[in-house]
């Protein structure tokens, strides 16, 4: 039988990144937290934490953290159900807010995830602890136990998880109209080729972003790594870089449609795009609160993403 106090200590150390911060959050002494972790590691027969400047979990520690978070959500469900049977609930007292951790790529978060899920989050008193990562890597956070669900391109369900199709995000290759006109003026017969495009900088979100490479491979059969590029890891700054004529980049059609009065961006090569299929991966055995979030995410995607 796992000791709940030891598990709470483990979760606190991992979440806060240090024994001292964990002790403060639990209103315990540093020695007490250290003893609980040591006892838990002895009971499990293996290291659960990697000690260092920043404490992090071992694979076993990550598995226990996922267990702790799932148990907390299940306890919240149980207490809420008992409170409702006793005549409490939201009418008898203020509803308690509960937190869920999720991993989402920045484009999805801005264009459809938050706009579509905000009302449900408010209705069910759900707080989000969001991890931002590339859609090809968000599942790492679910696998490590850091989150309860993720928006990902991984279609194969991970162990203990379910992968539900959400739809596709369409990305267009765009740049400032003046920059495109400049490129075409120097192009043969006014037609811009892929090789001419590669002579100019690409604006890329971060080093994990492979959409530009996918675009070049999908439409031109090119697989190149040496073309010039800017890295701009913020959605607003990314679009600003394109507006300022710093280069070309891949932008979701959802964000292009919502630009309003911002300076225009135009397609570099009209009629050519990249569709990215997205999935919602989550625990197969979801507590009620997580089920509500899953329902909200699926509804938001159904309303905004391209469906097969």
C-alpha cells in the first residue's frame, strides 16, 4: 500500500523543482520531506528523483506522479458527488475550482482550443495548467505524467491512453505582399520557384517546428536543411516578423481569417498548403473532471477544425 503523505511529498518536490519549495508548500520541515521521499524510495526499491540543481523525476517517479494526479482528480469527483448527495453542491456553497494540466501547441491554443473550451472551463470550474510544445512533441508530457491530456499529431494511442481524432489544421505559406512582389519581379516570367524561395529567410516558430520542411517536401519533393531562417517562438511576434517582411512562414488558416485590421499577409504559392491531422490523447480511465475537459476539447475541434 502506497503512503499518501509520501506521495504528496514526491509530487510537491517534482512540481516545485526543489525540496525546499516543496517543504514550504506542504508546511513541513525540509528534513520531514527528505525522510518521506527516502522512505518511499526504499519501499519502491528504486530512485524516484534525480537530485541536482533542479530536482527532476526518474521514469518511476514520473509514473508515480501520474498516479498521484489521477487519484487527486478521482477524490475530487468523489467529494463532489458526496457533497451533492448531502444537499450541498454549488447552491449550498461556492464551487471549488479544480486544476488540470494539458499540453497544447501554440497555434491550436490560440486559434481554437481556448476560444472553444473557455465556456466549458468556466461552467465546470476547471483551471488549466498549460504546457506549450510543438504538436509533434506534446505527447512527451503525457507520457511523463506531467499532463492529463494533449493535442498531438500522434495517432497511435500510448499505453493506458486513448487517441481521439480532432480534425486537421490547414497551414498556408505566406509573406508580406510587398516582399512577394519583390521576389516575383526578380523571378523568371514572374513565377516564384521553390529554389528562389529558399534563397530568402523562413520565419519558423522554434527548432521543433518542421512545417516548412513538410511544405517543401510535400509540394516540391525537396529535403533541405541549410536554408536561412529566423526563429520566433511567440505567435504574435511570429506574425509580426512576417508582416515586417523578414521572410516567409507557415500560418494556420484559422489565424489568417482572424487577423482583422492587422497588415495583410498573402500566399507565396497560392493553392498549396499543408494539412496537419490532430488528436486528443488522454488517459483511458478519466475522472469526471477530465471527461468534461475532453468533451469540451472535442466540441471545440469539431466546430473549428477541418473534418474528414
